[in-house]
């Protein structure tokens, strides 16, 4: 596929046909994805490839904590897990939310847990008075390359983070060293429905000239 076609049709795939994703195809996906950039080219990413159904069920269970708060806040009209606003729902309300199983983790052909070594990333925003995001530049291009490569191979997946609130337990489950952070849990397989067109805001709404409040970027 042409690269622009891949970029325009790589959506979030959460429903899978059950068709296997062979190891040789997955190896090819990872072999191409590894060329993603990272800070200082230190390449601190690691991937745990999970096919065992019991491990995937455990990951699904560990996703409940994040999903409970997400659903509770969403029902309350909030932007879930937003770093600027505290939840408007109580701990009791969050605890009372019924969470359906994370079926994408159970039904995918394979689940990837992508980690990043915090000992090698450059977090230039570490002293700012806000949530850190810059260190993600050393891992999320790699995750997105995985999804682009999967689309090119006729497969799909989705970047999930619902298990991250339970990171210590995820690390214990998978034997992840302390200095690594869990960046994403990515279920992958053959999509039930392949995206052919995605809806996104136009360039004029996301790009401006010279300043944040500048004129919309257009071709004159």
C-alpha cells in the first residue's frame, strides 16, 4: 500500500475475526517498526509478545481500574482521566461502576505490551509544572509504526492504556524491570471491518501560521 493510504486508513481496531497473526508476519511488523525515532537514538523500547490466554485474561482484569474511572467520568459528562481537572465523581461512585470485559485483549490474535526504559529517555519537561509528555517521544512513534505496519500487512490493532493505572501489577505479571514504564497494551489481529475512510479535523483547524493564535494554515 502507498504510505498515505496506510496513514489515512489506520484506525483503532477493537474487533477481530479470530484469524491468526503468524509469528513471521509479526516479526516483519516489528522489524520495520523498530526504525521509529527515539531520543538520542537510544532505542529504549521493549515489547512483550503475549499469546497465552491466561495472561491476556489477567491483563483484561488489570484494565478494570482504569476503565471504572473512565466510564464514571464519561457518564458524568467529564473528560476522563484529564490531568487538569479532578474527577467530579466520588471514589464510591467509581468503585460501583460495572465494567465489561476488555474483549479486544481476549479475542485478538496477539497482545503486545510495549515498554520504555526510563533510564535512557530525555524528559526535557521534567521540571515544568504539568504532566510530563516529552518522554513519550521515545516510545509512541514506535507504537504507531507497529500499527501502520500491521495495516500494511492487512491486520489491525489499537493502542490502549487502561492497564497503566495498575502498572506495578502489570510489571509483576510480566516480569518487567522497575526502571521500565508500561507505555501501551496493543491487541492485534485481523479486523472484522477494515477502515477505508477516517474522520479527522481539517488542516485549517489544527495548524496556524507563526503563532498559536495566528491565521489558519492554508495554501495561498
